C-alpha cells in the first residue's frame, strides 16, 4: 500500500541545489510525494502557510529562533531529530547509539502510527545492520548525471575509485592522510599495471598532486566545478559520486558519508585509507 511523503528540502550554502534538479521526477512510484523547497533568500515567514505541521518548523527552528514554537511542536507531534545534541557529538559510540535509537523510534512509528510522523534527517534514516541491507541503487538520479558519467568512464575497464575528502571534514583529513592514499594506489599499480583511477576530491591542490604523481593513470572530470555553494559545484559532486559507484571498488576516506553512500549505491567494496598511527 502506498503512503504519503513530504520532503522539506532547504537550499543552503552547503547544499546549493534543488531537490528536483538532483532526482528523477519518477523517483517514487508507490507513494505520493510532495516536495517543499525552502530558499533562504526568500523571507521564511512566507512559507508558513505551506508548511502547516511541526516537521517544517523544526527544520527552520535555528533561523526563526522561536524556542516556544519548537517546544509546542515536539510535545504535540511525533518528531525524531537525527541531529545529535552537543553532549553526544558526531562521532564515537555515543553517536552511533543515538542514531540507532532514532531509527528504532522511527521504524516503530512508521509501522504503528496512524498520525503524522516527522523526521529531521541529514542522511539516511536507517541505521545499524539494516542500513547495509538497503538497495540504494533504486534511487533515481537525474538522467543528465548518468549520461555524463557514461561519457567520462567510456573505454576504461580496470578502474579503481579514489575518494579523498578534505576541506571542512577535519576527521577524514586527520585519519586518512594523502600518503595513505598514495601508498594504496602505488600498491595497486604494482599488482596490476593496467589499472586506472577515477579520482574524486573536494580539494583542487590534492587533485593536482595526485595527477602529478600518477600522470595519465588518473581520470577526473575535465570541466569540474568546485565547492558546494553553487549549483554547478553540487552537480559535479553528484557526477563524481556516480563515477565512483561504477568502479571495481573504492578507496575511501575515514567517516565520509560520501564514500560510504556511493560504495553502497554501486554495490562496490569500500576500502578505507586510514593511517596506522590513528588505529
């Protein structure tokens, strides 16, 4: 039986692209989907007539700064917030336990409630072992991204994906050094000189350094846009991810959702490049 889903999608500096520019219009065939696109350049109060329910208010709570609204919403509706409080943080056992508890509440709510269920999430809502069983390949990206991926990878068979996460991801940068990627890539080439690498990174200097070392063995987008604060930058990131998902396997960055998502999307093995000194 089909259900109803309302997606609140804020267009922000860190995700500067609209929902329908990312996904195919026929993303869901078995449920009714309504997408509310929030643009921060527009006065937030103009959206209130559309939002109606607590999930939407919760989404913009930090901008509205209305604590009493949040309190009323949380008391009246079933709201599950995957963003952990400061005392828990974003890594470690406490964080894992927190998100798994969110999923238990979410799963129970989806299976039993007859009322509205509101979920505030930055990533997939499934956690733990069940998350690994989900077929992410059922996600339908916009056709233009798939076509561009075909063009970039045309003619390459022995291809290994390399995702080097940098810029604002301090944990990945600290634990997955550039040296660890270089060592793994050199080992792969020693074992199979026919190998090529598709490189995805958010740091132009890293791309230049890797290309300088491995020369023509490195494949990248020729007309890549950098940064998440522009639509074209986001489109380039999507294409990078889809290219990674087509590789034989992926060398990924420590705690990177991007590495994890596209390895699972493409059903490919993910090998995390992690420095031994940080084990």
